[in-house]
C-alpha cells in the first residue's frame, strides 16, 4: 500500500527537479541578456 503513494511521489519529484533544472538556466540567461541590453 505504501508503494502506491511513494512511487508517484518520487516520479513527481524527479519530474519537478528535471523541469526546474532545465528552466532555471534559461531564466538566468534571459535575465543576463536583459541586463546587458539595459547597460547599452
């Protein structure tokens, strides 16, 4: 019974980690580009 609660939780956590790890650099790069554009 515990597996039915544990396995989806692990999958959800791993998916959230993957999406955050891939989206964070994109957000960071876009912020850096905006700062460089604001300096010029």
